[in-house]
C-alpha cells in the first residue's frame, strides 16, 4: 500500500491533460500500478463517460489489470472494467457509468462501433504491452490501428518490455514526442566464464490455473527439496495455500515459498510460480546451480521466457497419454540406436538398395518402422485375445460329430435337399398327400 501511495504522489506532478508517455517495464503487477495509477488519478467522476482505455493482448491480461487495481486501490476507488466480451460489457455500459476499461483492440472497437464507448470522452489510451500485441498478427494490429484512429484526441501511453525497432516505429506513428520513463532492468549480472545457463523447462498453464499446475508439477517431479519463487504477495499466498492443501506445513523446510529474489537459497528444484521478467532474475537463480529449474508459464508468456533463457528452454510434459507416447517413441529410437551401433548386416542393406532409386533413406526407415509397429501390435493383440475353446469330447460309444450321418446333422426345420420346389413350398409331404405324387388323403377316404 505504501508503494501505491508513493506512485500516487508522483502522479500529482503530472499535468491535468495526459501527455504521450513510453514506459519500458517488465510484465508484472507492480508495472501495472506504475503506469496505470497516475492515469486513474486524473479521472474526473463528475465528468462521466469512459475516460481511460487500456488495450491488452488478451482477456487474461485485462482481468489481471482489473484485479491488480482493485486489490491495490480497494472497491471505493476507480475500477477498471475488463472487457472480455463486448456483448456482456454492453449491458454494464447501459446500466451504470464506466470510467475505465481494459480489453483487446477487437473488443474495444466493437464498443466504439456500438456507440457505447464515446471517443470524445476518452482522455487517455494505454497500450500494454505493445510488443506482445504487435506479435499477435495482422488482424490484431489492424484493430489496434483502427482504435487509435478513432481515439485521436486522447493522450497515448505506450508500455513495452524493452526498446526495439518495432516499438520505435510504433511510437513515431502514434505517440510522437513522447517522454520516456520506467526503464526496466535488462542487463544480466556478470557470470563466470565457464558457466552455462542450464536448460529451463516450462509447464504451460492458464493464468488463472497456476495453483493447479503447481500441484500437478509437484506430484509429477516429487523433488526432495523445492523453492517456489512468487513475484507478488497474492501469488505467494496462492502458492502457500496450494502447499497446505497438499499437506505441507510452514515448518516443512523441504518446500518453501519466497517472494522476490531467492538469494543464495539452495534447493534441488526451483519453480517459478510466475515466469521471470528480467535476465538478471533468471540468472541469479541459475547461479545457485539447482538440479532443475521449472517455470509455470501461460501460452502468451512462453515467447518472452524463451528470449530470457537465450534459447535454453524446453517444454515439460507431465505423465499422461502424451508423455507415454513420447516415452514409447524414445524407446523405439533407443532400440534403433542399439542396432545401428552393433552394425547392420550387409544382406539387409543390399536388399534395400534398389528402393533407394525411388525413395529417400528416411522414408525407407519410416516404412520399416511402420511394419515393425504393425507386427508388434498384432502380436500384442494375439496375446490379449483368449485362445479358442477346445471341442467337447464325445461320450463313450458315441461317434464324433463329423462322423455322424448327414441325416442326424440336418436341421429339422430346413427342407430336405433334392425335393422339387413345389414340395418345398407346400410343406412336408405327409400333410399334403398320403404318398409321393399321389392324391390327397381326404379324397382317398371318400372313395
């Protein structure tokens, strides 16, 4: 709360009308308060209308901004309404005044087209984080440009992770003569010459499901000791509650939750409850040389995490159908490596040589692997299916079924073979006539 008051004091130095600003900040909740609190401090509730518009990459980021401002400022302060759906938000706009909103460019453009978001009332439009939004594709970029074209009289606040040529081009087009502030830490600490950054593994989770991801991760890895790094108090509290749910207590020294920098704490496994946001934050953890480092990352955070890890990043697949399939494929590859290391007999090589004129060697290997897998599947199916039941042995004095006369094996309901069609259709002969081909029995009795 003291941090929020300090930010508010700095906001009083801003003029009444917002000016163009460019923030270079990491994607954290503290950064949200850094650039958004001064903007909200200039909102005039008596003027009415939506005065602040925050453009985000996705609905999850809009929800995070709304939750952060509500947690820091309280319900009595200016709230930021997340626009996760333009249709649902339209009902809110019609029911009460909305002073600040956050959402994607596509959803916000829908509110402008519906005349629910009045362009003349907007004082400030913030784009957070612009480098993430520009990476979403042409459709998103066009929607952002169209929205900025509608809100021409509003001040521009551009937030980015780092300075790039794409950012400079965007600022030149939409926020000229902007003042720069909030430079983030982007320089990593000096590491030993022989030190190599270990492979960072990540587990993809939804932003709202990090606690569930942490539980699955601990069950799957089962580390002897772990250090869970949370960036803010809310995340640390959520991670602590997850550990208590799993049966860990506060006096359990094997699993610890810390907020901020881990320092020199040693642990078998370091788990970033939220991905690191600066190279320094990641490398300070790596210097402690844990056995493994894992980060819980939302899909939109993977690209930035890969950049921080300098490419030393690999996905972590928990045990399940996909993991079992990967393990099975790796077992086949190991089997092939063993055969190749022992040497392939010349006869097999010579027999496949004519096919090299028509197909690539990789295709031949894949076809051979397909035949191998098919044969193994048939063998497993044969082992699972029960063997056929043996035929019952005949009793003493009874001939086997295949040796019985044809008359004994014939179905009584079926017509005799070799009879004319008229007899077959008419039924048994004893019901039609007294003898084969003779007159009916009723006529003989009368005579």
